[in-house]
C-alpha cells in the first residue's frame, strides 16, 4: 500500500480567513459566534451563528465566476486556493490525470435554492422563470467540479454527502484512493454555507441549536453541564493529499501522514447518537486498526463535541471504552466551541486543527467551560478554556452525522 501525506492546507473559518489567522485563534481560544448578519434572524429562537467575517470572493476568484457560485462553493475555492499555493503545486510538474478532487458538503447551495424559490413566489407564478445557474449553484458536487476546472485536475472527481461526517469521509476516501495507487494527488476537504433562513429555521425546529442570544460567544460549550445545543457555523477547509514518494521527489513540505481511517453506522436513530456510543467506539477502533496503531499512541483527540446534551456524553463514553486508562493521559478538545458546527465542512477544518496541533505542538482548547457535567468523567483532560502545550505526534479526529454516519481519521507526524 502507498503512503499518504498532507502537503498543503487552506482554511476559511469563522475564526480566521487563512491558516495563519486560524492557528492564532485556536491558540488564543477565540469564539466565532455573534449575531447573524447574513439575514434578519429576529423572528427565530436562535439569532446568532459563527459566520465567516469579511469574506470577499473577488479576492479569491474571478468576479464573474464567483457570481455564478453559491457561498459554499466560494468557500471551497478560497480554501483550495490557499492549499494549492501552500503545497507548491502551482509551480510543480505532475500528471494531471492522476490528480483529482474529492470534496464534501452536507447541504450544498441552500441559499441559492432559497433565492429562486422566493423569486418564484414573488414574481414567477404567472410566467415561471428560474435562474439558469440555480441547479449548478445548488448541487453539492459542484464545488469539486469548480476546483478541478480551476487547476486542470483531470483525475478522480466527486463529492461525499454524509451530513456532519461528509468532509471526514472525503478525506478518508481520498487517502484510500492514493493508498491503492489510483491517484498521486487529491485536493480534498469540505465547505458549507447553511446560515440561512431555512438552515436556522430547520435546526431550530429540531431544537438542535443553542438559544443563548444574550451571550453568543459563550453559547458553544461542549461537555459543560449547561450546554443547550450547537452553534451553526460556515466555511471551508482544504487539504492536499499526496503519495509520499511523489511528494518527496518534488521536495514538498510534509505536514503529517494520513495513517488510518474508519467508517461505521450507529444503526440506531436518524438524529440521536447511540446512548452508549457504540458506533463511535467502533469507528475509532477501526481507524486504529487501519493505522496499525495501539490506542496509547494517540496524543490528542479532536472530538465531534457539538455541545448537545446527548452527543457529548455518548462520545465521552466511547472514548473511555476504546482507550481505557490511556484516555486520562491524552488531550481531548472540541474546536467547535470556537468555530461552531460547520456541518459537512467540520471534518476538514477539524483535521486541519489536528495538523496544526502536530506542527505547532499545542492542543486547542474547549472554550466556554463553566460547570462540570456529572455524566462525563471528570478525570478526562478535555483541555478546558486554555490551550495546552504538549508533544503531539498522533491525532485522532472524530465526526458523526445525522443518519448515524461515523468517521474517524488518524494523522501522524511523518517518521
């Protein structure tokens, strides 16, 4: 089997519009939550989210092309551009037919769909007219298509859609494609832009979102006893995966190696996790087996940790089941406490947070912890409120999605 490494990263997040800003925000424990500016949210129970701030698509792509894209595709293009530049591939020679894109989005172009439905209701019933770009704006796979067109990547190209596990599945499948010798280079990751009337309204109807409108920056509080739901986020994260020898031959920088992954199902409920974390524990075991690693070799777990009453307890139980006594020796944190929940893009942004932990040798914190939850083992080091310096050689990243979809990825310092 071929070995797979990460040679470039890019991020567009609620706490930083590039990798340097994102790194500093992770270190300082910055919250990205604030009142919603993208639309008037005053009629909703939740009136805040983790928006990307100061984003101008014209800074990242041609203006004419950007106007034909939904915001989720714009985030994809921006983060992919940073990753491509970071990887040095723009100046490299490689076989474009062995270079591809596997990109994720859980929802796709939600706002673009809303706009055309709203226009139809206002103006189109007597003479139905839809924007000719509505379908290309809306479909989840279009971001992968745009990235491939921009960089002339003629290899594998498709999208993964598995709710909050979408980007982790994209990274896992991309790594396997390279491990099997089918590709040399794959741009992977995910993007999401669901902070819309439908997005907020739909998750409110499910009672999934925090309603702390008086203090948005304190609302995402994974593992805290008073947590009341997740905070919706948006953005994108891109990783350049490359076959090890291919990367070494061109003298590429190497951030980490993708050594293992797992994918399982809870087979329990469409939105709730299994209360004992059975799917979560099995997917972590699967990733460790795939990586041929022992549990005690993991230094840090970037957990799914959404700040929901059921999910955080189930995940903590799963970690104890898989890691035993070693669970008390590793660091655990939820970067969703800062970024909010990026849905289909979460796995990409959180894998990048794991890569940053390896590169910079620190653990991003779980911010907004005030009250211990007696249902969560108090001996676990959940890295509350302040980043911690430590040796980080191996990171496990978890994402779990509606429908019972579970994904785990293990990243390790190249040895």
